[in-house]
C-alpha cells in the first residue's frame, strides 16, 4: 500500500527529432518505485542488436512531396446547418449537449430526435469510457502489457488540440475541453472537440417506370476528438444522420509498438515490419456506454436474429426464413456475443409507446462483431478487462456505474466493473437501461503499418427500427443544398454555381445541360 510502481521499457533516441519507437533495446525492462525513487528490479533477457534504421515519418526524410493530388475545397457559402448555444447543439432533427471528461473524453448528453413538433428522447448519455490494448507477446519484457488507455492513461486528459484543414474540413465549430491537472486545477485543452457537416453520398434514390429519377443526398453531422496515448493515436467520431441513425467510429493510427530481434526470425507472436523491427500481435478493444432512453426511461432489451426454417409444412418450398425475438430480462441474460451468421442485433424498445402500426418504438444496436478478448481466463488481463469478453452487456442504470473495468482498473483486483455489478442480476424489464458494447480490431501488424499506421476503422450503428412512422428524410430538397456537380468535361447538371468548377464564365452561369430548360 502507498507504493506507485511502474514498468519502463528502454529505447534509443539518436537525436532530438528521432522516433524513439524505432530503436527498441530488446529485453531490458526496469521496474521502478516512484514514491521512494528506487529501482525494484531489472530484467535483461540478453543482447539483441538495436535496430538502427530510422523510423522517422516527417516529409524531410520521407519526401519528395507528392504533387499529383488536386485540391478538394469544402465550402458552405451560407454557413453550416447546425446551431450552437453553449453546449447545446441543434442540427436538422437532432439535439444534444456536448460534454468532456478526463477519462472518457467526448461525452454526449440528452440526445433527442425531433418528430413533427416533439423532441423524442433517444439516449441520456453516451461515451466511450474504456478501452484495453492487450498484447500476445510471451517475452518476459512484454507478457504483462495490457494498456487501459482510458482507465489508466485518461483519454480526455491526453486529447489533442485539433487543427483546421488537417483534422477537420469545412465550416468547423470547436469546443474546448476542460480537465483537472495533477494538482486538481482546471486545465483547458483548446479546440479539443471538432464539429462539422459532411456530404455522405446517396441517402435515397429511385427511378420510376417512366425513367424519372428521384435522388436525395445524405449528410451527416460529425462530432469528434483525437487522443494520443504514447505511441498510438485514437480518434473517436460520432456521426448523426438525416434518417435518424447514429454511427460510432474509432480510428486507430499512430506508431505500432515494437521490439527487436534478429532479421528474418520467425516469431509466432510478432511480425517483422522492418529489418530487425518486430511488432507483436495485439487488440484494440473499445467499450461504448449508451444510457438509452427510447421515448423515455422505461425500456426493454431484445435480441433479434434471422432464423432459417427446416423443410416441412412451414417451409414446403425451402425458401422461407424468419426472425426470432428473445427478450433479455435480466443482467445475466444480457451478456451476449455477436453472431454475424445470424445477423444478430440488439433492440431497445419503449415499454410504453407504440408507432402508428401498433408496434413498440425501438432502436437497434448493430455490431460489427469482431473478435473479443483473446487472452485466456487464467491471465491477469482477463480478470481486469472482463468487459471485453462480451460484445454486449445490459445493465440497469446506476449513477455510480460509469466505467466498465471499474473506476480505477490500475489498482483493482480482478472482477471489478461490469462482472461485479451484474452479479446482482437486476431486472431489465421496463427499466432505465444502459448498453455497454465492446468493439475493435485485432491487429496483426504488417509492413504497411510502418513508420505510421494508416487508420484502422471500427465501430457500430444505432439505428431507428419502428421508432418513426416513415423515412424522416422524405422532405429533403431535391438539390440537397449542394452545388458541386460539374463533370470533368465542363458540363453541369442541371445548373452550376458561378466560379464553382470551371463551367462558368465570369459572372455568367452557363448551364452545360441543353435539356435542363433553366434558361441559363
């Protein structure tokens, strides 16, 4: 008790601007007591040459600069479609409040969707409060590595100050983040959260029997932030869509964690991504927490699956299939694993409100269904990151239950957080429910991940399913308020905006579509 103990790996840095991650001193691990400033132990697994090839990624060493890319300009001449009043954001039918905490980073509160004259509740609070990065390396220097990047290192505290034109494009609104420093004083992270709109292709389209097309373009509101935890960088993006859908996406990039070995060594736990540089297999397992409120706080939780029907009286031609609906009535019932073969999703229903065809209003959580925690039950990380052994946990709301691996996973005995809370097996039938969803990639490193890893995407969808009486985007204007529609040959359809794309001459807009009939 009272000791602050850390393990420290060793790296060589050749000069002030050098990338130290490229030069690991293999097998040298120091355990330190920060309280009395003493070395507890030193592990030295033997002499392996330090990789000396540079792993730097700046243009001065990676150039010459590519000159083939043409500019893409994002302009919104009338400004954005969203409005901001303090923390309150309104965009089309969506309304929510933006918050920030030192562990979770971005927090969204009081999420509603406007239906006619009513702001209908979807969720009370939503965030990504935990993630764990367990490694599959068996060496003495690395077998213990399983970073809790939120619970131990604090995603919000390590948030970046975002830059216009690099992290975000378009007409941007920034929110500052405020977190306590080590002495409890408030610290501002300028421009920690970015919000902007993006075109997102086709929202809906149909061409009728006479050949007349009807098309509406999709658009989404993006609320995001980035956090740097040591060598890795993580972006967390919340997308709000015109059709009532919410998408959550985590973007993993940065520098992969590496060790050293003799060039050409076959290592069952690591990939040689550069000569003598080996990156261990690992996972990035995020946990999203959504305090759902589908038309209020009296909700039920269900598992929906596609089900085949055996040949027989119910399926005489062999083509029939249907779906099953299983209510998850308690917290022990609601510990579930995704099943892509059955198109498994989880439905949150209102226990009191029905849509105009008489069915409960609902939202679906649609998972990607990637791998769960690969570590064995006997491992230390399994006991600390038990949340990552299920894709879904459902709990009854409790104000003290915010972090799935417990408030302090660094010093907590195994079994804290979700497994401890759900042991009470509380009712989920018509209660205030919280969904906890595990998602993220299993990373088998590759040479293309060096020296900087291209973004690896993972996430999930939260979509209305019977929540609304029809497609809420039917009244969008035909032009979707966007005019960037000129073809490479200079033609336009059906009209163009002066100076927008080269198909206009001075102040005169000349339509390139002879059949348009606009007179321009």
